[in-house]
């Protein structure tokens, strides 16, 4: 599911990945996700490095 609607994401997803400018900048489980955490990920815009990527 791709959406910019926070209530929809928080209500329907069990895992949320946050993208900004084509990069993953956050990932949360449903239990850990909040609108504040998601917005903080977007504002920081720090790329998540996965599986040996640089």
C-alpha cells in the first residue's frame, strides 16, 4: 500500500517504510509507528543502509 494519509497507514499496515526523495528514510512496525516518528524520519532525510549497501 502506498499512501500519504497517516491515519490510513497507521490503521491498515503492520509495517511502514518511509521514503523521501526516492530513498528509504524510516521503517516501523505497527506497534512502534506514530505520526511523529514518521514525520521525524522525513524531516531528517537520513538514508537507511541495508544489506551492505553504501
